[in-house]
């Protein structure tokens, strides 16, 4: 039987400039190397390796067996979770939120980036994205067919936006600005002065400022929220997550806080994309949010010890890093003699069998930097240091 010629199927044009996520590709490569016996030590991904609080997993187990636990849940999450997020923000950030109208639980803040972008940005609208910055800000903006306007963060400017340079952009076209403090990848901590400038900038130009804030508890004694600035709710949204602060990356428990109008617009998108979260997981998240200061002290005691070894690794590699950094990573400038961060990181991988992340993953301004994750045991970090000393 003869078949007529099949017309070629092509993908949507919106994915033409969107590649598979760097860590998705790189982890497959590392898996192949490990399958061949390479025994790679990964200092790449920021996925906490330690367990959540025991009360969290106990809650999940006990709730999962109850009648009705497997049912669909509200798109806005259960009231217990929204109330817990509100209490958490009040206790730790000094920000009072209406749990019924100003908090929206998310299946991870990464999904929230998409929901928020689709709620505010039309094709052709501008989005301000930090360089260096989280790659998802760029890829989601492109999927939404927005115009990406990178704004540079430089070491010379303290990894803060250059507001004079921002004022020279076509701000009438720009709808959304992504900021991320404490910053990933640079570890820069926000100040109230910076948040105040960002809020004033957003209000002046009618730009929604979104602070992505998952790192504020890691090696940081003074967590800040952009929503603590007077007038912030006119223009600002904040995202947060339990992935880093409570060792729950795979649980996909996040949230956003915004004024009721913004939250309702984002809900229109979210309610057509997902169907809520598993109730026992939400109740377990409530337990996580009730952790007291001792949880954060113990968490950071371990990260502080890991950080000491990570700093030794940077020093051994000849990299300079600012000791004032906070968060789950260490960001270091490579030696001037090196050609760039990608060949540098590739050499560390091939010679020492240690995976570190080239700064180019986060933008052109990362070309002279590499990033180490603290999500490896002290023993693994010590072994990585030993290998680097022996081979490089």
C-alpha cells in the first residue's frame, strides 16, 4: 500500500529560542560519566540533601492514610496553609498579609514564575531580567513571547541594579522586573535601601517588581521582604519557597504574596494550569512553617561548616569570593589567566571529577565566575577539595 507524502510537523515558534534547562542536560552527562565509573562529585545543583524536620514527614505519613486525603484541593490551597504562610511572614519578616486574599500557594516558585508572567505580560511586552540571574526568568519570558531586557549586575556595583542605566531603557514597554535577593548566583544580600529604590522605580513607571526570595534564611540572620517597604503592595510581588529553608525541594511547596488584585489575576492563570496540591503535603508544610529558631540555627550551623570547606575549594582553584555572601552557594571570580568560566569548569570536571557550574549559565556577566553548591556533605566537599589539590 502506498502512503501519500507526510507533511512535516514543526514545533511552535515560541520554543525556538528556548533550550533544555542547563542542569537537565548537564546532569544527564554526569549520569553517563558515573555509569562509566567516573564517580563525579556534584557541587552543582542547589537541592538540599538533608531531610525536612521529622515532624514534617510524620505529618505527611499520618495524613496520607486518612479518608478523603487523595481528593482535589482548592486552587488557592487549604486555609491552614495560607494561615501558616501569613504567620510565618509576620514572625520572620514583620509583614502582615491577609491569608484569604494576599497569599497564593504554588507548586513551587518556578511554576509561579510562569503564572505571573502570563498574568501580566502580552506578546511583545518587555521584561527586565538580571544578568547574571536565574535562567528561568529568561526562558519563561521567551515562552510568553515577551521582549527580554537584561540589566547588568556587576561586582563593581555591588551586584545591584544600575538605576541610571534602567532609566535609559524603553520603560513604557516594560511590564515586569525580576529581582532576587538574597541573590542567586552572587550571594548579594538586599538592604531596605535597595528594596525602597526598587519599589519607587516600579511605582514611578508602572512596572511590577517581583522579588524571588527563597534564600533569605540560609546563612542569613536578618531575612528581609520587599513587602515591608511602604507602598510596596502597589507594585511588588514576592515569591517564597520551602525548598531551601526547610529542605523540601522535591515537595514543590511555594507561595506568592501580593495585593488582592494581583493575586486574583495570577489565580486566573494558575487555576487553568494546575489542580492544587496534595492535602497531606500542605498539612506537612504547615508543620514546617511552625519550626522555631532552633531549626534555622541547626540548619545554618551545618551550612557554615560546609561553607568553610567550599571557601577552601575556591582558594585552591585560585578563585576570589566575597565572604559577605549569603545563601546556598558560593560565587567566585576565576583567575585572570583563565580563558573563561566554561573551559575552567570543564577542566575541573575532567581532571578532578568535580562538577562546578560556570557563571555563563546565568548570563554574560557570569563569564568570569563559577558557582559551588553547599548541598553536599562535608565529607563530599572534603573529597572534592582533595581531588582538586591532587590534580589541579
